[in-house]
C-alpha cells in the first residue's frame, strides 16, 4: 500500500512538472518573440523618426537658402540699381555746380560707391554665385583666398572633391558648413596657418582643418553647448545632421596639430 | 487532513484575495476586470456550495458541471471584449456554441446531472486554451505595450492558459492514460493549477491598479 502511494505521488509529480514545464516553456517562447518583435518595431520607429527629422531639417535649410536668394536678388536688383541711378543723377547734377560744391558731391559719390560695394559683398555672402557657376572646389578656393587676405594669415586648401554630395542643395549646405568652421577657427584660434584638406573616397567625404594656435576639444565643445546657445555651433550641428556627418575636435595647444575633422557618409546623402 | 484536501482548501481560499481586491476597487475597474470579478464571484459561490454539500455528504457534481459551463461562458464574454479582430470575435462565438453543444451531448451521454460531464469539461478547457492562444496571437500582432510584463491582460491570459493546460492534462491523463483508476493525488495538479491561475489573476489586477491608481 505504501509503495503504491509513493508511486502515485511520483507519477503525479512527474505529470504535473512535465505539464507545468511545457506551459512555462510556451510562455517563455511567447515573451521572447514579443520582445524581439517589439525591439524591431521600436528600431523601425526610431529610423522613421530620424528620417523624418532629417527631411524636415533639409526642407528648413532649403527654405532658408531660398529666402537668402530672394533677399540677395532684391538687394542687388532693387537697392543696388536705385543707388547706381542715384549716383548717375548726382554726377549729372555736379556738372552745373560750382567747384567747391563739387568736392562735397564727390565725397557723397564715394559714400554711395561704398554702400554699393557693401551690398555686393552681402549679396555674395547670401548666395555664393561662384558655387553654382564654377563648382564647390573653386568656390571654396575663392573663399579661402578672401579669408586669408582679410584675416592676414596663411590658408591652404587641398581637395580631390568630385561630386560626392550629388546635388546642389547638399553642396550649398556643405559650403556653409565649411565656411562656418573656417570662420570659427579664424575668429577663436588665433591661428597663423590653416591647412584644409578635402578627401573623397567611395563611401565618405573627409574634411580636415589642421591649424596652429588655440585648439578646442570635444569636451570643451560640449561644455559650450551646455552653457550658452551658440548659433554657430547649432548651425554646424544641423548642417552636419542634414548631411549625415560627424565632427571630431582634437586639441594640441601651440602646435600645428590642432585638428577638426568632418566625415560625411554616402548612405545619408 | 490529507495533503489533497489541504490543497483543495488552499485552492478555494486563493479566490478570496483577487476577489477582495476587485470588490474593493470595483469603481476603478475596466470592462475586462469587471467580467473577471463576475467569474470570481461565481467561483466563490460554487466553492461555498461545494463545501456545504460535502459537509452534508451530498453529490456535488451538478455544482462542478454548472461551474464549468459558467466559467466557459464568462471567459467567452471576457475574450469577446478583449479581442479586437472581427474574425477572432467570430471564432470566440463559434467556440462558445461548440461548448454549449458539447454540454448537451455530454448530458445526453450520461443522462444525469449527478455524474461528471467530462465532454463539457474537456471541451471547455480546449476552448479556453484556444481563446488564450488567440489573445497571444493578437498581442504578437499588435504589440500594444513596450513591456509585456506591465500589461495586466497578459498576466490574466497567462493565468487562463496555465490553468486550462494543467487541468486538461490532468483530465486526459486520468481518463485515457491511467484509465479512470482512482488516483487521488492527481487532483493535486488540478488544485495547483487553480492556485497558479488565481495568483496570476492577482498579479494582473495588481498591475492594472498600480497603473490606474
């Protein structure tokens, strides 16, 4: 009787454990499947969100460029033309004036010339015509030459760029990014020599700025971002995001080893 | 008191905690939990009748059969309300009709209410497993929450699956494998399944209330 009872208990334990184990395994498999699918779904959502953010950013940048183009055209065609007409009228008027008044008019003329030149400079800054006319290499070379002349320092540019950015909008975004970084180096690093290298490969476009003077590190950039809302830095960041790029700052004070390196990846462009 | 009897009482008592929780917070409950409350009330009443009948040494089979039928019906309403898809709702209704028919067939076969209606019990458990699997399928398809452990219906559905699977395993084992040989200890699995069911219900209720209140 005792043997039979212990056999019964063993049987019940065996049957119960097997049945329970089967159900638990089924539940475990369900939970694993659920979590895997949920992870996939979340990744897809993140990807969609990042894609739509990128599209939005690009549209904002495009709209900004269009606005700049309109302002530039209006300045050039309306105000520039009006000032030229004004200058011509003054010249005609000066013929009938006595000589002492002529000198005053001459200085007014010079003032108008300065305003016209300033307007042209603003227009060039708003829409870099050389970019659409001669391409990015020439536009960057011209910009570097002008910047070197104005800041009185040595800027060298080496580039093997050959159509990596695939469309004019991306090239314009890149051009502005390059300008912003170079301007920042000129403004803050007190450098006497800057070497810019653009190197294109199949999958990426690398742009490095090697310069002497005061460098800046990634940590310092993060600190600046936290403490103040720098427009220049946020503009660099948004342009980099639009081009699926990354930036790295390396600091080696008072040597030529300070480096800012930008990498743009093909798959995001 | 034998171990089997002890487990029987624990199984009955395990209804009280989820029932008490649902009654206490009855105003904050969602539709599914209100249906579950009705199931627990039915379960509690049947347990009380069972105890009373066993004290009077009367046959309590009609209570078992009635409980099986009511449990199947209430859980049909529960799954009908928590399944979203029109097709799965149709499946739920069809399975309920199958259960009603099986109870009639079972009754015709045994011709009395004082013997266990095995056909009804087994059909009901198979149907409950089907409901549970349908709900799991819906969860996998729709992924309603990021963390499945935070979803109260997951725990309730798991409870139904564990209870129905273990119970049907016990019934089938008793009836077809050991051939109706009286094996009292086999009921331990049934009581254990019931206790697990109530615990998982409690976990589901707790998850719901902790998010709601």
